[in-house]
């Protein structure tokens, strides 16, 4: 089953005009140590074009393939949460009028390197393959840039995405 086969794009809020750029902060929140399908993990993203107004979203990592928002995670972990955050943001963007360029600001080098194909996966191969397909689709439609920030270093957008991911970890469903 392809990702989000249920996904029937409805008119969504437009985060910015076509000629503008958009900044999207993504983050995941997982539990350290061994993870399984019952381990709680959450994702969050926030987008802005002016750092005055933000559009927020977050939710739990879905590990059940029968749930429509399933993205391929088999466990709740920090890595699957980081992937979920980026994938959820990118899927949202694909359903909107895309900006001229989008910059993803992240604190997980693992996630960015997996999505862009710089690293080969050892785990989460199906989820990473789906993330790469989303990335290829998105980057064919708009300019995608990547910017790393150190997590928990006071970056306003990263702190906001982190809070959304922590909220998502204990949330029964996605929000925002």
C-alpha cells in the first residue's frame, strides 16, 4: 500500500505566496534505549515565512499499518519520530500552493542524510524509501534547502518543533 492512499488533498491554508520562501522546523521526540511498537514517540513541525506567524502540527508516530496516517514506522523511536516530522511537513506542503523555496531546519543529521540519500539505511528501510519518494516529489516542484541547528540550543523554531513533538508523544492523534 502506498503512503497515504487515503490522502485526498482538500483546499488547505496557503502558507505563503508562490514567490516567497518558507522555513519549516522539524523535530522528533522518542524514548532513549530499546524501542518497540509500544514505545511512545512524537513528531512536530512548525512553518513560518516571517518569524512572526507560525503554522504548527504534531502527533504520535503511527506504527499500525491499518491506520490511514501510517508512514512506515515499525517502532516508536527518536529516528522514526524525526522522519515522521519531516514527512508530515512535506506531505502538507505538497497539498498546498508551494512556495518558491522551502528550507527545512532540523537537528537530526541522521534524518536529513537518510532522506537525501547521502547515507544508506540499516533500519527503517521502508519508511526511509517512502521519505525519499516524498523528497523527490517535493524537490521536483520547489527548491528544497536544508539547514542544521544544534538541538536544545535556544533556536526559536527548533524549540517550538521540539515542544510540538513532545506533545505529540502523548497525543492519541495528530493535531494542528
